[in-house]
């Protein structure tokens, strides 16, 4: 095959991967916004503080969506050729924001989310990226865990890293697939729901760019465990 044709095919594959990634990632904040708005419309008995909290969460996700769109042309989320920009964020605050964003889906499936947060600490990653990566993992746990089941998020310090450990009570991940699931387009043979194999590749890209690491293992709840480790900032 002529070199020009090979290069054109490679560019087409890269373009398709980028569009698929963008579509997948935009869908997450949109789902959260829609979930909160539908809850407000369907439940006329919510008190004023709860209504305000739901609206603030929807607004926060809308702003994050806007920042994602603005940054779309700057780089592909799967491009690891350059390190991420120096950044920092409040780790616990952004874990809480992630939980707020996924609550509509959790309520729909009757899933209880429990979290144990660390004391105030700074992670070496920007807040949007942390929410982006963690939300992909927590959303997977809610989707693939048991209906009316449990998801836990335990935060901890390990040496110079801040860790978020996400456990679910679903079918889990086969040991032979625990590394492969972070590859672009990979879907496990036992996946019970449709997907495109993009989310975990994005998680790995974001965490790696920040100087951290992510891995999958068996959960003591009986399902899957994902551990995200990010460098801590010491002031």
C-alpha cells in the first residue's frame, strides 16, 4: 500500500478515536445535568436547601462541560506525548463533587454510595481532570455493580500519593483482563452492558499525565476495585 494511503488511514483512525473520546466524555456531564433537572421537575416535594444543592450541582457540571468544550481543540485526552500543565486541587472537595455528579444515576439504580475522605490535601492535578477521571470509574461502578447495591470510595494517603479506592459489588473483572481494560476500545468478555471501551483509557491517560497511576483488582465487596494514585502537593 502506498505510504500516502497508509498515513491517511492512520490520520483517519486518530480522528475517529478523538471524536469517539470527545462524545463519550461530553455525555457524562450532560447525563448528570439532565438527571438533576429531571429530579427537580418530577419531585415537587423537595425542600429549598435540597433544590438549591441540586441546581448548584447542575450548574457546576454545566460549567465543567463548557470548559471541556473550550479545551477540546487544544489536545486529545489520549495524547501522552507531553506532560500535563502544573496544577493542583483540593482532593476531598473534588471527590465530593464527583459523588454529587453521579448521584442521579445512583438513585436511578438504587445504589448507595459511601465515601471516606482524607483531611484537606492538595493533589497535583487540576480539578476538572480529577473529576473527569474519578467520575468515569465511579460511574462504571454504579452501572456494573448490583442494582440496589453498594459503591464505596475510600480516600487515603500512601507515601507521597493521595489515593481514591473505588469498590463495587458487581461481577468483577477477570484477572487476565485487569491490565487490558485500560486499552483503547477494550471491552471485557463478561461486560453486562453496552459500552465502547473508551472511559478507562481516558482515566489512564489523565492519571498518567498527572504523574500518577491507576490499577484494577478484586474488591472485598465481591466486584471490582479501582485505585487511582495521584501525587500529593506539599506546601
